[in-house]
């Protein structure tokens, strides 16, 4: 298992990347999978990864398994590789076309 400093960093990065409570994520997974006339059972809503992320959110740090750490790393890594927003180098256009 990861050492304490690595685990602390992964825990913080994971929660920063997910940025929802377990209740919010559970609701979002159900809404996302709901169709016009049907809705999945709560424990079947979302993807396998989504359900695993939900399970991790419901755990204490001391209860994490190696599989939990793997999923947390998968969630954190893509967000760390996202490009940062670029600022435009063009001059700003006046709001009312007065320029």
C-alpha cells in the first residue's frame, strides 16, 4: 500500500477532482442513467467506475483497499493531465461595438 504521504496526497487530489459529496454523486448517477419512463435501481446506476468512486467517497481513509487506490489514481491522473485554460492574446472586443 502507498505510504502515508502518498495516500494523503491521493486522498486530497481525489476529493478535489470529484468535488461532490457521496449523496450528490449518487443522485447524479441516477439522473444521468434515467430514461424518460424508467430509472435504474440506485445500486445499478452509473458505470462500474462511477459506482466505485461513490463507494470510495463513502469510506474512511483507513478503510481503503488497493482496488480503491487504483480507481482513485485513475480519477486523479486524467484531471492532472487536462490542459490549463489559455488566455487569448487578442485585444478585447468592446461590448457595444464602440471600438
